[in-house]
């Protein structure tokens, strides 16, 4: 576990029943449930925290193809586009916001899924071109699900790959939505 889990993990010596006993004020109950959820998510794939010491681009480069990356709630700042050149899934847990100056993700691989993430752009007006976007999808069979795009670029998503789907996404912009 990266970031949040090291501080809140249930631990090897405690069972779920032991975790639920003791002082159960609302605050302690929340912490207990949070520890249990984080420890279960840890088993599924790497979890990134915005306050952790690892960057999303580094984790994407390190994981094997087909892995599932979880983003803990919070705001992530991206200066340069993150290139995804392998099949993987990135899922936001809670309110996950990715703030970028321009293009946030460049998807070059097939079978990439991006889910439950809010994308906010704060671009330099001089860098906005006719085909600027938040996510550029060049791979095939990719899915963007339940994402919110609050962009000031020309497009939220540009898709040039085959058999890609944009499902349940919302666009709040001053420009077009999907090219």
C-alpha cells in the first residue's frame, strides 16, 4: 500500500471482529471501517494517495500490464501528460480530482479503463490549440466511465482508437465534448 494504507491498515494481528470491538464513537467507527476498506483494496492492486511520496506516472510505469491502480480521494496535480502504454485500469475511490495544465492522459495502449475521476484543467491560454483535450485515446477497446470533465480546452476526450466507449461521463466546459 502506498500512502494512506500504511497509517490506517488493520494489520496482520487483528481480525475484523477485534477491529469492531472497543470504543465505537462515530469517529472511531469511521476509522475502523476505513481501515477495513483500505486493507481490502490493498489486496486488489496498488493504491495511490495524493499525500504519498509516489507519483501516478511512476506507478503506471512500474505496474505490469493488466493491473488495477486505485487512487485515494484527494487532488492530484499533473504538469505533463501521463502516457499510458500498457493495458490497465485506473479507478478513483471517493472524490478524486486530477488537475492539469493541458492534456492529462495520453492513452496509447489497448484495453485501458479510466473510472470515477474528475478532471479539472487550468491551461495556459497560449497553449490551447484546436485539438487540445484532457484525455487523448489512441488505443482500441478503451473505456472512460463515470468521469467529470471540467475543461477549458477544445475537447474533453479525443478518441482515434477503435471500439472505445465513454459511459456515464459529464462535461462542463466552454467548448465541445468528444471528438
